[in-house]
């Protein structure tokens, strides 16, 4: 990038092309202008005339200059000049750069670094010293005092700087600044992240104090991203029943913001993508990734799309994965009381964090299963025991609940032997009062859970006393009898609850402890052992400032066991995976973050934002200027060649260009889609009669008036109340909304396009009716064929028109509403053709009716309700009959063969008579 | 009007469309021709002049040089003067018209000017209209139909001219005339921008048959003044070829001399053959041209009688 003060060129080497301008000048001068071409009839008289001066016309100097300017503009535009008034450094004294290189810097680190380098360049030009202070540092050691750097050192320092995957420490930065002892004033530039550390209620935030401290040095400019550019972060995740629920948080509100989350597995394969949107005034939004649980369990990380920061990355370890859990319940008797059943309790307890499948043991074991609950299953078959044993050895966790069935007699697949004979110890009589639970042992998988003393156990199965019983006991009652026993077998576990899964024997199932215990059991499965929480976890791999997973940082210490929420990510505890490759623990940055937006309120602080938004890109303007000059040149050349007769042509050309530009801008408009929806709405809110627009305004008006006249008659005399008739463009409009379409034939009828033809066929096949009116009864002589018929013949090629017959005497059309024998329109005598009756197809309604009597003209009435056209006989009776035919026609199209029974009325009466 | 040209049998639809477009302009053209004709008719009173015929025309005072046989004694007896009885001239002549419709006639230098062929058509039809009013028999020189008179022939001629105008122009500049009867009249309306030898030979052949002729040269103003400037490439309309000129304005004088030479050749020919020659520019109104042409015709027709 070549820079002259505030002007810089992105592609400076192209400026070399400016050297070619003199060559262009020479070329343009040497080549004569193109001749104007003239058509001239008297050319014969010109042939052989002596041409005294053959010296070519020179291109005028001002046109040459114009063209050179044009070329220069294009070259300059290609060199991509950028005017950046913000580059200039104000103030005096050394430059102090305070850089936020916390997690949020990862997103646009390049820009932040470029900005810093540009500032250092500027300081270098003015020979100022540079101080660089960062908000985070990679080392755990205390910070060194700031020292002045030369420009080269500063550049190296900036190039070596990377964003770090934890929150910034403005307090430490502040200390460094305050320790600085500068002789005179300095210029401070804070390359901020736009975020401040959360303000405590009473005291001023450290970020604000830092701002004040920086301002005291001299001039302060704060460069920070616009509120909409401040990175988002993933603050929470929950493996819920309906999917992996993730919470995305931002620091500034007041605008809507879409966000997309991408989930991928260990190998980086994309598993799912989910979008969410921040409502205008919300700081958080949630997205739920709903994919099958097997796939969901493979999710190793979720990242906010198009970002690269540690906060926007959330890692997932095995503990958060939803595990498939099988459930087999023995209490068939309780099918009629499902809410009291064992299965119901287990279901409700596990559903939020596991996938529960039910079925037989064999069925369940066919698929991958982490934990299997057997509730009150007394005796397993040998094959079941064998397959269960194999499954446990491979890592399965089998949890059995006691119950009446188990108490009656059980198989051997238990962690402890149960007492036989009087094995069942229970009943209120045996205790003075029901037993409560003792606190869990430290060695128990349930360690850390609180055994509520509200839990009362009334019945239980008792274990045979044995030396190892104590080691197998995971939970016990206050009197020492085991309540939950477990045993590791192979890779898996075998666990027995000595009470029922429901509230019948104990109130354990009613307490929260029940749920927590079941969760612990599920966490046991598939390689996540209790060891994970017992000792310090060594760092396995850590996120870097860009959200990439890489080797553990050298500063990272083992993570102490315990509540991860209390550990604040920092140099000693960078986010990432901890533990061993087999059982790792995800430690995420997001949950610990709680930044707020930082808005400078101090007067005199110059605010700016990152990125090229502030820069003025001159390329576009140069290109526009070049284009305008090109246009001028074009017009001038035209004028020189004599193609521009006057001023009008020039203005016309300019107008054309303007119009072209405007139309190009306006061309794609969504109006059509909207109008088609509106059309569908209008056509379906009411029943409408429809006619086909022929393009002949007079005929279209007649059709419209005819159908609206018929509509009035229908509303007056029948229960059909059609809306205003709708004219259809047969090539474009949807036909399916209309039961009956009137189609007058004109000689201007264009052949149908294939698309229209297929849509008409579709319409006819699915129960639509079209009445073709050839309107040529007056023109066709005896046996002759009128023009409308000819048009129709041409039109129906390619349409699915069935075999047609003249309307028979007893056709439904003759009795659908009125009894009719002939069907006059404006003319009389024309035949009406219908499809051969087939009761099975389309309810016996002919899909095509062809007449020639110009019906619309007979029906047409004007706005005053008077007929618009005289009829051929002139009698009122004919018009009445025409309307009756119309009524019959609409009835026929709408009601089908309902009146066809009338055909058989004679026969029916005859039968009744007998 | 029922004048719709028979649709050509060719399926070439652009040509047909053009034909129809021109046919649509036919009534205006005929009206324009009629308008030109009527102004002229009022000016010269058409054919109503003394000549050989049966119908009584007028009595005139005997003048010196009149033949004594012409004296109408019955009229003269009623007064003190001698009167001569004159009959109306009734000799019908056949007039052959030729409007040039070659490619070079389809030219106007400015959109506001009519094409040369349009002006030629208007003048031809106006002349035809005038002639039919006077009872002359008219025909087109390059068409086989024999001369006839009446409104019908006017329509036929109009239609024929229209059709020629709408047709693709040919480069055949000069017609092959049918065998013309002696003493018939030809009217040639053209720009006469053909090779000079061919033109004079064609005219000479006509004159040799004893045919009277009238030449009306129609020129576009730009063909008179050669207004072009600068480097110019000229192109003919009848595939004569191109001509590239460095400075068009330098040719202006010599071009004008050439044109005047052509015109004087035509004028000399006309004088020798007792024909008439006139030149008309399309930027002028057609009526004066029509008037002078018709007056010339009337004089020669009369002179012959």
C-alpha cells in the first residue's frame, strides 16, 4: 500500500501505467478520427471528382485532452485510491497504544493489528516513541513496566501479539499506565474491544478509570468496534430433551441481530447449523440444535458462525452428552394407572438429560445404550442374563430397582446377594418409624449430593451380609442397611436400588435427590468415571485467541476438581479440554464472561471505529467520473460524425442513459409474487365466475358484463351468490379457483403455450368446467363452419377434450334448475355439445361445454341493469331462456349430477306404483 | 375506403407488414395528391378550353385572321358585330406517367423532409387526378395496363404506385416502355441520378417515337448543396460503391458543377425534343411544381390540337 498523507493506493504498481499516457497521446494524434458515414444517392456525381486536400482531419486538441483524462482516471481508479482522514495522528509527544487483546479481539484481529501498525507508521514518520500496553498477557508473571519502543521494535511487538482466550484485565493495564512517568504530554490511542468489565454497583468501572488515566496523558483517541460489531459469545448450554440448547449473549442492545450456530464433531465435520435472532432489546437469545441424539452426542464444539474467538466457541465433553437410556418395567399390572408406575417416575426424572427408550431387553440391547433401567424385573432368562453380562462387561450400566416381583424371587444378576426366605424386610410394623437416608460416603458415586432427610423408606429388600457389602454400598439408611448397592463388572456397572422406582416403598422417588442420583448413574456410563471430579485435571488442549483448539498452553495448570463455575479462565486456566484423552472435561470461557458495553462519556475523547468504514474509497467516484467522460466523448464523437442533428438528440441520449440506469435499479421487484397471492385471495374468498380475457376489449367487456348479469340473476333466483366475475389471463393466472370458466372465441385467439395447455388440462381433469362459446351461430350456414368454430378447433389441439355429443334430451343440463329444451343465447338454434355422460368421472359433469349462441351477449347488462345487446328474435322470452340456460349451467357445474336422478323419475314413479 | 391492396402471395411477413403500413397511409397520400390537384385545377380551369369538338363552347368576336367559314351568321345577325362560333376542345390524349421508385428515390436527408419517392408519388397521383378530371386517358409507363380514364383508373394507379413503393427497391433505374403510340405524352418524375449516357439514350429513344415528354427532376436539398463537412464516407443507395473523402466541403464546388452539367444536359435535350424540363426540391411545396408541370402539359396538349 502506497501512502501519501491521507491518500493511499491499494494497488500502487498500476500507477506505472500512467507513464503510457504520452504514448496514448501520440497514438490518438496519429490516427485520424473515424469518418462519418453518409448515405448519399447522388454518389455517382462524386466519383472521380478531384480531391484537392487529402490531409486528414485532425482530432481536436480538446478531445485528445478529454480522452487522456479519461485514461488517467481509469488507471487511477484501478490503483484503488483510498482517502483516510482518520489516519493522521494528532497531538504530540510519544504514542501510547493501549490494546485490548482479550478474547473478543480474535474476531477482527487483523484489522486491529493493521490499525496499530498504521499508527506506528504514523508515529515513525514523526519520530515519536511508542509505548505498547495490552489488556491481557499470556504470562502469569507480573507485568513489566512500560518502556519506550522504537518503531521497528513496536512493529515486531505488534506482529507478535495475539488475542488471548480470556477476558481482559483493565485494572492491571491501569496500573501500568499509572506507573508510567512521562516528561511531557503524550498521545494515547486505545484500540478497545468495545467492552468494559462489569461495573460494580457503587464504584466506577476500572475501564472508565483507565479511560480517564489515558486522557490525562494528553490526547486520547478510542478506536472500538461499532456496537453491532462487538463479538457475541456463547454463554450457556444445556442438553435438553428436545435438543442442545445454547444461549448466545451480546453486550449491546437496541437492534435486531441474526446469529447462526454451527455444531461440529471431534474431526471438525459439520453436524448441524441453527439460526437465531436477537430481538431488538434482548441481550441474550437461545438456539436449540435439534438433531437425533446419536448425532447430538457426537457434538464436540459449537461455534458462532463467521466468528473466530474463544468466547464464540463452546466445547463439549462426554458429560454433557445425552445418553441413550433403556427402560424395562415389570409392573404390567399398573398399565391402567400409568401415573403411579415405576416407569413414569424414571421417565420424568431422566427425560431432561437422557434419551429414554422402552422395549424388551433384547430390543433395547440391539442399539447402542449407555444405561439400562430394569424396574422390578424379578427373573431374567438365561439368554437375557448372558447378553446383559456381555453388555455390562463392554461398559454398560445396568440399574435395577427392587419391587414386589424382585422381592418374590430373583435371578443372580445383582451386585449383592439378597436375603432369601424372610428376605423381604419391610412394613411399618418393623420400624418404629420409617428410615431416613444417611449422608453419602465420600467414596460413593453419589458423593457430594445431599440426602434430604425428608426421604422416608418404608420397605426395601435386604442384602445378605458379606465382607464386601460395605464396599459395594453406595447409599445407606441411617441404620446402616444398604439402599443402593453397586459393583463394577468389566468396563461397566451393575447397580441395585433396594427400593422401588416409584413412591410405593419410599418417598425417595419424590425428592430431588432421586433425580440427582440417577444423573450421577448416567454420568458413570460410557467412560466418564467418578475420577474425573476427584483429582486435579491436567490441561489436555486449549483454545487460542481465535477459538482454535491447539496444544495446552505452557502457562496452563491442572484444573482443581470441584465446581468449574468458580474458576475464572486466565493464563493459568485457559479454556479448553482437561483430563485425559479418554475422559476429558470441557472448560469453557463463555459461562464466566459478563462484560458490559463500554461507551466513552468523557469529553474531548476522539472516538472512531475499526475498519474501512471511515475511509473514503475513491475508486468508485473515479470510475463514475470516467464513465461520465466516456459518455461525453461518445456524444462528441457522434456529433463530429454528424449523427447528432441537434440539441434534442443529446438530451434524448442523456435521458436514455438515466432511464436505463433507473430501470436497472428498479428491475427486480417482488410485486409479482404479492399480486399472485392477492389474486388467489380475491378468487377464493367468494365463488367467482370467470372468463378468459381474449385481448379484444369489446368481447372482454361483453364477457364481464354477461357474467355479472348472470351473477345477478343467480343471486336473485338461486342460492348461488357469485362475486364479481374475474377475467383470466389464460397464460398466466391460476385456474383452479374457478368452477366454471367462460371462454369466448375470437379470431385473435393466440395458440396456447405448452404451459397454459398443461394447466388447462390439469384444470379439466380435476373437475373444472370450461364453456367455449364460438359465438358464430349467425355466421355458420347450414353444415358450414363459422370462424369461432375454426378458432376453437385450432385451440383445442393438445387439450384433453373427451368425445363430445350434442346435449341429449334428458341431459342434466336440461333440468339442473329450470326445465329447458333449447339453449338460446344472443342467437338461437346453435347446438350445445357436452362430454358423453360418464357418472364415474367428475360426478358426471362435463368438463367441456361448447355452444355457439354468444351467451355472454344475451346475459350482458349495463350499469343501469338494461340489456346491452339486442337478441336475434328480439323477444323477452329469448333473453329469459338464455338466463335460464345460464342458471342451469352454473348449477350443473356446481352441483354435478344431483339432478340426474330426475332422469329416472318415471321409472321410480312406476316402481312406486307397483 | 375499400382500397386495400391485394395481399401479396409472398409469405415474407415484414414486406407484407410494410406494404400494409404504406397501404394505411394511402388515403392520406391520395388526399394530399387531391389537394395539390385541386389548387392547380382552380388555377387553370382544367381542360375547358377551345378546341376541336362537337360541343359549343363560346361565341367570340371575329378577329382579323379568322377564317370566314367560322363566322356564325345567325349570332352575327342579332348584333352589329361578327361572331365566331367556337367548340370545346375534346380530343382525349393518352398520358403515360412514370414515378421513379428505385432505391435512390428512397432518400431524405432530414426526417422532416419527405422522401423523394413520396414526393414523386404525390405529384404523380395529383397529375393523374387532374388528368382524369380532364378526361385524359392515363397509364403507368412501366405497367402493362392500357391507358384508361375515370376514377377507377386513378385508384388502380394509386394502388400500383403504393405497391411499388412498398416493394424492395431494385437498382433498375429506367423502365422499359411499351410501344407508345405517336403523339402520346410521357411524364417522367425522377431524380435522374443514373449514368448520363444511359439516361440520354433512353430519353432519345422515347423522343424518336414522336412522343411528347415532360421531365420533372426531384432532388433532396442535400443533393443540391452537398452540406457535409469533414472526413466522410459516402455510400450510394444502389450499390454503386463507397467513397471516402478527406474533406467533404472541398468537393462542394465541383459537385455543384457536375450537377448543373447534368441538369443543363437534360434542359438541352428537352429543348431539342420540344419536351419540357423542370426541377423540384423536396423542401419546396409541391403545388407550384404541379402547377408548372400541368401548365406545360396543357400548353403542349393545346399546341398540338
